[in-house]
C-alpha cells in the first residue's frame, strides 16, 4: 500500500492493499481463530481441552479468559488496521500503543517456541508449570503455535504499514535525526533503562542456563525448555533494546539507517515491559494459584524489567515525537546534529 501526494500538499487516498499485505493479514487473523474459539468455548461453560473440569470453573480463570480473549480480538483489529486504508487514518498513538504491547507479548514466544518445539519433539511433552494435569497437551500446542504465527504476522504487517505511513523514518539516516530540547532527558532515560535492563538480564540468564536460586518454580521446579529459552531471550532483548536506543542517542552522527536500531529498541523495550508486567499482574490477581506463588527474586526481576522497558519506550517516544516535529514545516525549533557534509 502506498500513499500518493496531493497537489495541494495533502495526502491523497491510499492505494488498495497488495497481495502480500492481504496474505499477511489473512494468515495473522487465521492464527487468532483457534485461540479465540477455545476462549469462547470456555467462557460458554465448555471444558474442552481440560482434564480437570473443576479447575475450569475457577472464577479467576473466567475473568482471565475474558481479558485474554479481548486481547486477541484486539490483535485481529490491529492486523486489519495494518492492511486496509482506514488504518492509515487512525491516530498514531492508537496504532502504536497496542502494537508495542502486542510485540512485547508475542515476539519472545515467536523466538522461543520454534527451537523449543524441535527440542521437545525428541523429549518429554511439555505442560504448563503448576498445572501438569489440568489441561491437555494439545491445548498448549495449538495456543503457542498460534501465538508464534500471530507474532510473526503482526510484526510483518506493522513493517509494511509503517513503511507506507512513516516513510521518512525508514529513509532517515541516524545522523539526520533532529536533536531537540529533551535530548538530555532522553539520554538520562536511556542510561537509566540500560542499568535496569542489565539488572533484569542477569537473573534471567542465570535461570536460562539452569540456575535454581530464586526461580519462580522453586529449586526443584519444572521449568521446561521453552521457559529456559524465554528467560534467555528476555535477557537478550532487554539489553539489546536499551543499548540500541542509547547508541542512537549518543552516536547520532553515524551514517547507519535509523530504522534498524529503532526496530531493536522497539521490540526489546516492548518485550522487557510487557512480559514482566504480565507476570506481576498474575501475582497480584491470582496469588498462590496455578503455580504463581513466585519467589521474591522473580518479582523483583520483573519489576526491574517493567522499569527498563517503560523508560526505553518513553525515551524512544520522545525521540520520535521530536523528529516528527522537526520534519513538519514551520519555525525551526530543533537543530540537526552536524555532519561532515554540513561542517565548514
């Protein structure tokens, strides 16, 4: 999909979506259908996929199922917005905020599930920690396979959408990004986020490589292959996200494309914020239930992850806002960082 220029300076109506965009949308929506179907069945009173019918009737689970079903429905809406013309008319924040959260929740799954599936194909089947007999194995296979496709599909659809809507960001070099009045604050936020990211990454790397002290499932717990990979991926994404944004802010004279470190910062900060926040919400809403009586070390690590992701996201949002303001016609409120071609 492309947007053509209007003779009077306004954007003309965008072209109809192409085959690639439609195919990505169809695959993403199709990947949401199994999860939505299962959740709808459970909310309707069905116990399909459950070995323990009594556990299925838990009131807290009912609320959780309603919330997660709504979240997946939002993923469908986002995929449609990324594909069709009306999505380009939505306010930027209305598109970016849910996409950031969705990327944070789905990207680690898309990273961890494929290799974990290969390993588990030659080992024992995996069950959800704390509920080894409550749900049948095929439920996890269907759900996490769907999440993997959703993550890949939404990220691909977002890239195609963003290239049509924010072409200047994709074309810009890092040295061309404007330096505005909040640049010092952005640096402070990014540096602080990097510290929190390292603190978050260390225990997660320890658990990823088999450490047991302070682990959420206890010293004799049953973390499976996917969870070990998730812990390692979370640590890597946290440091990479904060570090990428810090490099952009500190070395804006480099000729590299701005969109590359921005993409790393986007996904890394989203994952570092969304997954730990989800863990903390589970602890607060279901204390001691379904194996979520987590160790204090895990909760503290999650809290540092939330701070790292949030601070990186805020710094990145400020950077993009100032860049957009500098790109708009009007009084020069921002100065571009000098480059070799502009220096006397």
